[in-house]
């Protein structure tokens, strides 16, 4: 990392070769799309190249540091995607005025529920929503989330529990709707 800090391209290449597969795997699990994961990894390694001086070996391994960067970039990408989806959904309101052959009542209800869940999730404190997103949308275990966020496992479990309680309070009517 000292050589990367000094701008040594070969050292950076070695770091990339060692950690790019794990970085891509994490990004793909979080985003769910290959193209998005590739973009996240590219952004993360560009950031690493530009800020190699920020690495502090006393706080963890190079791999942990890189995966932390990838994690944050993936969350940013997911948030950008959510904003884009909301804009597109409001644009699609025009389409809803016209009859669509493949649209059913069930699909329409699911879309509405998904929108309400996203809106409720946005009202949670950042720490709670981030933990819930990683657990339920990213598929990570409490231990993995704790390592990514450099937070004790008990704290992560508490944030998820509190966040879910708040969501239940806001979305309690969803539990009453038959499947």
C-alpha cells in the first residue's frame, strides 16, 4: 500500500488482482446486477487509487478496507437507483392511464406496496435503514454487516430490530392484507 500511496501502477495492479474478485462478489450480491457491480468496483478502485494514503493498517487488512469502499459505493449506487426508480415510477403514471394487457390487479397492488415500503424505509434513521437494506436486500448476515460497518454485531441486531419495529408501525396494515 505504501507503493500505491506513492503512485506505483504495478503495486496498484497487484492490489487489484488480489482483491478485485472479492470486491466484485460483494458488489454483485448487493446490487444484484452485473453491470451495476462492475461500475461499483470500478468506482471503488478509482477511489482507492486516488486516496491510497487513507489506508490505515492499524484498523484492518487491505481487503477489509477495499471491501468497505466497495460496500459504501454499492449503497450509493442502490440509493441512486432508488431515486431513479422513483422518478421513472412517477413518469410511468402516464402509462397507468392506458390499459396494459399484462398488468393485473395483483401486480398493481405489489407495486403500490413496494413503493410504500421504500417510502417507509426512507423515514428510518440512516444506521437502521442501512442495516436493514444490507440484511434484506443485500442478503448479508448480521456478522457480515457488522464487519462491513465496523460495528458490534449486537448493535447491528438492535438497529435492525428497532428499524423493523418502526416499519411494522408504519406498515401494519400490510400484515392484514391477504396474500
